[in-house]
């Protein structure tokens, strides 16, 4: 099956919206139960963050797939520094064999501070990703890259099934689609706050954004798409937080629509609670705001 054929099938099965969340064990929730609830609510995919650094990361993804029947589960994103390419290929191939057509291997170069915490040296990320893909070969499952800048976006479109940008805007989605062309998949993450109260929305969005504003790759991308140094200092300007984290059901629905109209195939939504953390309790309200 060619990449183009795979992407055509994935577009049909993914629908318009999915969910992004941290690893279930990290936030103390029942992963398989939540996966079932996400599927029942009509979302087409579940993207699990955390870098996939644990030795049992693929087992955790398998648990989410086992309890569901059609939900597509993805690593969002597995760090290429966490395990050798052939080991990554074997893990992805096993899930593809056990759950045909229901797993996407999301890969990324991560961020220098996180790579250092693994005892590795962050260097030449684009070249390292190219070499990793060469060594991995064909994993027998769809592969997508965490891509923000033009060169990584181009690589994702020519070497994999597409791109999964994180912490971006619909304007970035439009730029990414222009670089990718028509065939590759484009699946951005979108954090949201369901509360319509502006003060609560800004506070939650700011708490969410603060951890990413400490990572140079995200900050450089924000500057690339028009934000200023003042916008990205400390925990972010109101202008930045409004652009990155919409609040209120109507604004959430509008933002997802903007991504889709800008060229996204599928938007994975991350509902946040008042502290800026992933909120399983918001699932049904989110499903009402952004029906699949």
C-alpha cells in the first residue's frame, strides 16, 4: 500500500477531530476506560504525548487499542532519542500487526533540555531525523513527524505520511499545508478551555503555555509566525494566549474550523482544566462543541 493510499484511507477513518492527552499513568487516569469514552464520544483518534521514553510505552498504547474497536491511536510524539530506530520500528510494526490500520507512529526530535535529561546530546536535529528514518526503514505503520519549521515540514511530507504540529495557530497550519502540498496528512494539536470566562480562560491557557515557552523550538516557531519577544516572555502575553488557547465553546468550535479551513485534515484537541492540565471531565462538553 502506498503512502498516498494509506493517507486516503486515514482521512476517511480519522474524521475531523481527535483528542490529545498526556500518558494516562502520568495523570492518574484509567487509560483504556478513557479511550473507550473518547471513541464513544465520536472522536476519531487519541494522541498520547510524553515522548514515549518509558520501556513499556508501546504496551501502554496497546492497552488503549485493545479496549476500543475503531479508534486510531498515535504516539504524539515519540522521541527519536528515546530508543534505537530498529527498536522503534519493531514496536510500531507489532502494533500494526495486532491492530491493522489503527496505529500511527508519531516521531519527533524533541527539545534540547528533554534530550539532555535522557543523557543524550541534542545536535543537528534535521540531519538526525533523516538518518533515523533511514535506519528505521519501513515500520509497516503510518509515520508522522512533529514538524514546525519549513525544513522539518518538508521532510515530513517527502519521507513520511505527514506532519503533527503542536502549540501552533491556524496561520501556521496554512503555512504548513502550503509546504506539504495536498497528499501528506496535516494533524495539528489545539489546546482549549471550555469555560467561557475570559479570566479563567487566560489563566488556564497561561498555565498550559508556560511550560512550552521555556522550550526554544516552540519560541522560535512563534517568532517565525509573527509573535514578538514581548509576546513570548515570561508566561506569554494576552495576545499570544488568546491565539494559542481559545476559551468558551463557541471560540473552541471556531478555532477548530479555522484549522480545517487552513488545510488541516484532522485536529486533535486537548481540553484543559483551570490549572492548564488535561481534563478528562471536559470530554462530553468538548464533544458537543466540536462534533466529529
